[in-house]
């Protein structure tokens, strides 16, 4: 009796092969190769190819492939995302005007109001920041200003202008810095975190919670860092964590949508400005003595040099 053995071959697509190789810790060359094959076979995989290039720190190549995907995009939201990703993988050289606005919404004048914001500082190795002009007085990692009087209905604006040069950067591969156990804890914790309904947004409470859990459960020290996301539509205030010992950035909110770019990744469209622990997690603090006063404060930022359209 003859026994015929039939070997069945299971076909795995290049895109699936790339995804199987990618991890938070590293993106091997084979993953980039398979992703490129998938993009060549089907243009719909072009965005994923560019995304893997960016996550692996191959920024100039990612810029080119994001551009190819942008040329084929018919969706306004996708096109805007692709434009922003091209910002993220390009060197940044811009001037930002950061403004604190204080409005007296009450019926009585507010006297001797102190306005406090964190001090913008450089964040090496990817960023250099220089304060060009300033309506505040620097002191102990803070910027403060005193407003003698704010009349009812009046808004007072105080600004600090900074020059920023920044290169996109990656800490990947994350080799000896973090143990497998710690990295597994980080990803598990980020995956299980809920997005709170918080004003003005969830990024600060999520980052504070992550830092608290890391210190308490695995003894990992993190700082809550604040800054801006540069968008073709404007500048958005944002916050994330940095592992102090290794200077590795972790973005708890972004992890929900993009785990690869949320850990060990420093794109140029995310601009770190300050340590939020110096102001108890707030970008703007108002101090005044009269409890009858009613004041509101807001922060805004504008890039003087136009961002890519």
C-alpha cells in the first residue's frame, strides 16, 4: 500500500507577516521588508508601511511614503492625519507664542492676581528650546506674573515666546533599558486603563495615574510632562509620562489608538515644554485672595512659522 503524504501550505500575507514581527520593544528589518512587500502588492497597505517606517525611526523614508499615501487619499480626515504624520517625521524649526489669558467673569475688580505656569525648558537629545521674550518672571522652574487689577469683564493676556528646533527621534529598539517584566507591566496597565471624562481632557489624569501605579507597583519613577501636539489646524496642549531613568516617553492616551507610536517614540509634532509636577499637574495656576472674585484662565499656543499644509 502506498501512502501519499500531502503537505498543505498555508499562505500568510506579507502584511500579516509584518504585524507578527512587530513589537513595542523592536521592529526587525524583516517586518519593514514584509510591510514594503504588502504596500507594493496593494496600495491600501501604504499607510501601514509608512507607519512601520516611522515607528522604527526611519523618518526620511516614512516622510516619502506618507507623501505617496497622501497623494492617493480621498478622505479629508485621512489626508489631515497623513499631513500631520509628515510633520511628525520632519525636523522642526519654529517659534511658538504661548499665551495665558485671565478673564474676570465677576462683578467686582480682582486685585493682585498671581499667574503661574511651568517654565518651558529644552528636552535633549531631540529638542533645543530658547525663551525669546517673556511677560513672566522665572523662579524655581516656574514662570510667574502679578496682575495689579483686573476689572469686571476684562481679559489680561500674558505671553512667553520660545524658539524650538527639534528632530524626530526614537528610543527603539528598547534593549537593555527596561526588563521584559516591566515592559509587559507597562503595556498591560496601559491596555487596562480607562479614559476618564475629565476637563479639559483625559491626558493629564491618565498620565498621573500611570506614574502613580508605576511607582507603587514596580518601583518605576515617571514624570508627567506637558507640551503641545502640532496640528495643521493649530496647537493642542497634551501630556504624557517619561520614565526618568531612561528618558523613555509613554503616552497613555495615544496608546489606546496607536501602541507603537505611544511608547519610546519622539515625533517632531509632539513638542515637550515643561514638567507638570512643578504646578501640581496644571498648566495654569491663578492665585488671588478675595474669595468673592470670579476668574477663569485659559492657555493657548500659536506657531509663528506656518506648518506644512
